[in-house]
């Protein structure tokens, strides 16, 4: 049994059955002072002195318990915010990176956030490089983009209701982006 008050004198818990418990000299002195206080209080004031002295001893014991109790860990130091960063030159990059990151969450997140971005990129590449309007001529767009990538950028495809992970993988997304870059 642990000794929270340090009352036992160099006592080893393994010897509990073999040796009687001994109080440390400090514990003995404290007990003697407490007994003296109670005796003087009873002699001076009778039952009222007994009540007051025992109350004071109980408060002192409670104070000792509270002071010996381990404290809660200190809260983590708050970090000061860093200097403001002007990300105006990279705002578009950050927006694209965020939209692409939603692809891995779920099929619904891909259809709601990432696919519109990829579809608009595909439309721009088809119009610039191949003179094909993605929305007006989806069959010609499908032929240029390829059958393997078309379902991922098809603007006519409905939105998935599946919001459970996983979404599309990084390899699939990389394949789609590579194909759009090579158009």
C-alpha cells in the first residue's frame, strides 16, 4: 500500500506480512503535537475545546491532503499566430488542390466537388486544342478523351448518392489529370 503522507519509515511494501508498521519520526512528532493540542483544549474549555481542537486538526489534515495531491497538467502553451501570409498569387492553386482532395472522400464528394472542376478543365482543353464543344457534342468529346476517362468527366452523369468512403483513388485521379493534360 502506498504511503502518500510519508508516515512510514523506509518501509518496503513487500514486507507487509512480516514486519509491523512503524511511523516515521515526523509522523510521531505530529501525532504528539496533535495529542497535546487536544489535551490542552479539553483542559482549557472542556467539550467545546475538544470540538474546536478536533475541527482544527481535521482542517489541517485536509489541507495536508490537498497540498500533497498531484496537480492537473499545465495547459499547453498557446502558439502565437505566425505572420500573415499573402497567398494571393497561389489562391487558384490552393482552390484546385482543395477540390482535388475531395475526390478521395466518397463518390458523392467526387461528383459534387471534383468532377465539376475536371469537367470544366476537359471542356477548356477540348475547345482549345481540338475545337470540340464538350456540352454540344459529347460523342466527339468522348472519342477524344477516351472511354476509360469519359465516365469521370461526363457532364451528363448523375450525382452519386453514396457518401461513404472511399472515393476514387489517387491513381485514378492521376490518370484522369494526366489524360486531360495530354489532350
